C-alpha cells in the first residue's frame, strides 16, 4: 500500500483523513487475489506525537476505515497500522 496524501508528525492532526492505494495485489493463503492493485483505502489519523528533538522521529497512528473497490463500491473496515519501516 502507498499513502497518496502527505502525513507528517509535524503537521498532521488527529482526525485528518487520508487516502492510500494498493500497490501490489493482496492474496489469500491459496494465492487467490482478494484485493487488486488500485483499490483505494481511506482512513484517518488517530494519534500524533511530534518529534521533540531534531534527531528523533515523531510518530503517527493511523486507522483504515474503508476499502473502495475498483467498481467504486465501498466496504467499511476497522484496521490499525501497528508499525512501518
């Protein structure tokens, strides 16, 4: 997944909305595609901790709220990003 909107601990606020898109297909354990490339993921910022020192990173917590399929139908979801590198 790639986030389409800019998110930053320095200027994002709790409640800010964002969109992302699926960059590689998501498959189940049998290899069947369940979420195709291009699917839109919508979400919001749930917590922000700004960097306190120049060399330390701040943190963002984000929640995924909706999956918008290629046919523009949408499914509500509730998922949280726990870490990213």
